[in-house]
C-alpha cells in the first residue's frame, strides 16, 4: 500500500542519515580531533549523562509495571490478589498488559547493554556525543509510541511506524559505541 511504501522510504532515509552520522563520528574519533564548540552546544550529551537518562527511563518503565499491574492498588489488587502471581494468568489475558509487558521487556533488553557501553565510555573519558544522544533518545522514542499508540482491543499495530526511529537510533548507538570501545581497547 502507499502508506507502507512511504513508511519504508522514510526508514531508508533515516538509516542513511544515521549511517552518515556514524561515519562522521567514527572519523572524528579516529582523527582525535576536538569537537568544535558550536557542535558541543547542541550535542552536549555526554556518555555519563546518557547513561543516567537510559537508567532513569528503565526505572520509570519498571515502576509503571509495578504501579499499574502488580503492586498495591494495581490491577492485580483489584482482581483480589495479595500477590500478582496469583492472578498472572488473568493479567496476561488483558491486551494492554500484553502490550506493556512486551514493550517493557524489550526496553529492559536494551537498557543494560546501552548503559554498560555508555558507562564504559564515560569512565574511559571518551567523547561520544552523537552515540550518547541516540541512546538517550532511542529508548523513550521506541517505548512510548508502542505503549500509547497500540490498539489494546486488537493488540495489533503496537505504534508502527512511530517507534521505528527509536529502534533505529538504538541500533545506531550500539554500533557506534561498539566501534568506539573497540578503538579504545584495541
């Protein structure tokens, strides 16, 4: 359909743009050139600050799961359970629970490697403003469209195509940071 073709074209453009950013960052790292002051002004994201953003976001998503579904006053409590595991099967039948649980799990899968790489780069004193920005923005840009734009009635769509840029940002960030870590340790 035309909408899918336009979405694919937009994704291809974004991938090309992110590849360009990755190559630019790699060239700067290889040349050991200082980042220009005007670039620092809008790319002031450091690996350490990005790690704080990634960890803060993962904490927020975990708290939401507890508050909405599992903890005191949550859906599990309203179903009459002292422990959410007693009504786990009932919760898993709720489409919105299915959506939130799947998206939170995906967010958690990326949070660990992103935070580890960012903290390593920060401890090593490496500047990675583009990779840091992509990591810090990619997590929420993937998570929130999947939660709020999904259709809980049919459990379909899950926010497509709006979460795709966030997914691509995470891939690009991991790739760029992998290269920078390799450069640092090799």
